[in-house]
C-alpha cells in the first residue's frame, strides 16, 4: 500500500534576477505505508522543499500529490486541517524556531490543544512520557527555549512532532545536532513507533550513518532531480553522482573532499541544463547522448532505480 504517490512534481521560485529556478524538478516517487524513506543529496538539492510539499507547507508549481488515495494537491487550508494532525514535520534547525516566551510544556502541548480534547491531566502525563522517550524529563517542563542547548531544543521539537502519534513524519535533519548515544536512542524511538503503529517517515539527512541505521530505501537527489533510488546506503550504487557523494562523505580530510570536483560546492549556483542529464556538467563519463536526452529513472533490479544512460546500458 502506498501512503504517498508523487506524480510529476515541480517547484520553482523566481530568484533575485527574476529568472526561474527549480528547487524540485519532475519528481515521481511513491512512499509505502510503514517505510522509512531516506533522502540524501548536497545542500540546495531540494530535499526540504520536497518534504514541505508533501505536508502542503509549500504548494507544488506543477504535478499531483496523492495521500492515502486522496489527491490533496489543491486542498484548502481547511480541508488539510482534517488530515494534518496525522502528518508532522521535524524542522531543520527547529532549535531556534520556538517562541522564546513559551515553556517546553507550552511548546509540546500546542498540537495537543489544537487537535485533542483529552483532560488536562492526561495531556500532562503524555507530555512527560514523551519527554522521557527523547531523553529529557519533567524538570524541563518549565524551561524556556533559550535555557536549553541546541540538542535539547531539537529533542523538544521531536517530542512536539510525535505527541499526536502522527501517521507520517518528515524528519528534516532531525538528529543531526544530537550527540551519538542520544541519537541512537531517538533513532530507536522512531523505529519502535514505526513497528508499534506502522508509522511512515521521510528521513532527510546528511548523516549517512543514521540513514544506514533507520532507512528502508534511500533516494538520492541532485539539483531537484532523483538520480538514484537504492534499497539501502551500503548497496552497490551505480550512479556517478551517488558514488562521488558517498566517497566524499567517507573522506575525513576536508581538503581532500574539496578536490572531488564532481561535487557541488557551497555557494555555487548551479543551473539545471536545458537538455539532457542533470549531472552532465560534473560527470566524468559524459557522452553525447547525455547532453541531448534526459535519462529516465528506470528500475535496474527490484528496488534499485537509476537515471543514467551509461548505467542503463550495463
Ligand atoms: N522560498 C524560496 N525562495 C527562493 N528559492 C528557494 C526558496 N526555498 C528554497 N529555495 C531554493 O531551492 C533550492 C532547494 O532548497 P532546499 O531548502 O529544498 O534544499 P535542501 O536540499 O533542503 O538543502 P540543505 O541540505 O541545505 O537543507 C535551493 O537552491 C534554494 O535556494
Ligand atoms: Mg534542507
């Protein structure tokens, strides 16, 4: 069963120079009920934009988004309200996003007050239980955002997102600012909830170790496009971009990393080529067909999909 079907979805913005830039470009993807789908790719490739469109926090420029067999693409705010309690996003950098005048209790109880009519005592009990599950405790209830570390605030954000038992959660760099032992505890919490309730997650992360631990499938994005979908991160990847991405992450020396010319550098404004493969300008194996025809995302075997002319022919 599919929880989401994403069909031909684009998202473009007008940049300062009044030209169109695509954050997400013609994405077709299904998310199965109960899976953890990882999204990896360099900064600016469109991961957060895709996650936000699934929750309708951003409106697609083109394409359809089907959730639980309902086409929600044109749903109004009011129509979304009915299903929104079942979908949550743990925002990237949540750490700084809380209202500074709110205590932890107020922050976490906000979704409960919006969507649940339970008695006050029951809500409080739930909040304390959730705090404990993310490695905090009831002494945090009265604290304000600025009285906590970044990692502690991040965990409050996770508790807030999970308090309503959402069926679908977009975890956008959710565990990146949390240290190792706690990170594992939270990944375990996500896994437990998935097993217990059949929750589905979109897990966006630069941290391949976490992706490896939790994800059932991994989508690799480059400049708004999906270039490869792999069953897990240790899979024998084939796309030249995925290979470079994984190799760069495994090289500890940042100077060595910079020398990997195939990868995108921070601040560089890359444009999607007018025709052909999205990766042609950086690829070490570009052939003439790569400049004229865009390779389709095709199944290579089972759950392995790839968009590369070279790989299609092997
Ligand atoms: N509101 C906006 N207006 C204009 N451009 C935007 C807007 N939001 C995103 N973009 C552009 O869309 C592209 C994709 O952004 P997005 O935040 O989805 O990337 P990302 O993969 O999440 O990156 P990161 O890993 O740094 O979080 C970027 O080039 C970004 O500059
Ligand atoms: Mg992002």
